């Protein structure tokens, strides 16, 4: 069975699609078969990223490893069992289509609470939650006392992950490996970074996730999206060259893949 990686966060702008594309492309470049789904049926940032890649590679006459992206298939209403949710059926059909031909399936969830996102979390072998490194986004994971900064309790999103874990346990599946990524780490506001880091470490022990460094804030990510490229493609395409910032970003991606601890994956880029 394919190992399912779900990238989830109920707030927009945290870097979910960038993370999904870079992890998916990195795995494909290492020789793994990677399926891809975008559950944000309105914005489709991950889906558009892959489409941009296909179009650019065609124009440039390049053949680079890429995730195998598919849309959620439509399911006829008369094929649904009594009481079956149409979105559940569409997601199940998509996973069933990708599973036999994939080593990994990456599912990018919308930045809001939806039925599709809820079900996808219960399918996750690995859950990656990108988080902008601030207490504004920390609120996604937990409620914090405004006076003391102490964690008061888990958020609605954390409770959804807990429910997904319970469903997997009831089905006899292995536990979700949950990783929270500290994205957009900047060089400034060191005191605030330390406070966020300490709060994350405290919360990780209480609700069971691992903390990992994600991607720093870099212009290169905004420049890559229109062409569907990733940091790993620069040497092959000659786009923008490999300056020191890009080399550092590649190392961040290498560290991220290592931290995910995916089965059968050894770093080769």
C-alpha cells in the first residue's frame, strides 16, 4: 500500500502547497512513484502548481521527475450507498486509483475545515502541518493564556487530529506520525522565536507531534510557482542560478525530507 502524506493546516498562507510540491518532487527525483491530490476544490494551489510544471516542461522540452497529479473523480449519485457522503466516495476513489501505482500519495488539504480534509486526516500515515512561526498561527494548535503565555488546551484543529488518530486506532491502523513545520523562520525577532519554540515543545509533549524546521521566507518560492519548478530543478533548467540563498533553501528541503522519516527513503539530492 502507498504511504499517505497529508499536508494539513486550517489557516491559509502557511506554505502547504509549497511544502507538498517540494516533498513530492523530491521523492519523485529519488525514484519513488508519487501520486498527488489537492482537496482545496476552489483555489487548487497545489493542482495549479503541478499544471504549471507540466506546461513549463513541455515548452522547455524537458523531462523531469514529477508527482502524478489527478483530480478527484466525479461519482454518480446513484452509485452511492444509502447515507454515503459523496465527498467521501470521491476521495476513496482517487486514493484507490493512485494506490496501485504509487509508493507515496501526497494530499494537500484546504486552509479551512471541510469534510474532505477531515477524512483525509484519518488516512494519513504521515501528517505535516506547516505553521508560520508566530503566536498568531500557534493558535491553530492550542489556546494560549494571553497574560502568561502558557498553553491552556488544544485547539479545534488539534482535536480533529486526535479524532483522526482514534479512528485509525479503531481500524487497527498504525498511528499517525504528526510533524509540525516551523515555516517562514526569519532572522529577526529572536526573542519571539524562542518563545514560540518553547511553547511548541511544551505542546508537542502534551498532544503528540514532532517539531521540525521548515522553509525560511525566500523570494525564490514565489518565483518558482508560475513555472511549476522547485528548488531541485534549478540546476537542470538554469533558471535563476544557484546563489547562496537557493543553496541554503535546498539544504532546508534536504533536512525536511530527513526529518519526515519516510519508509524506504534515503536522501539522494
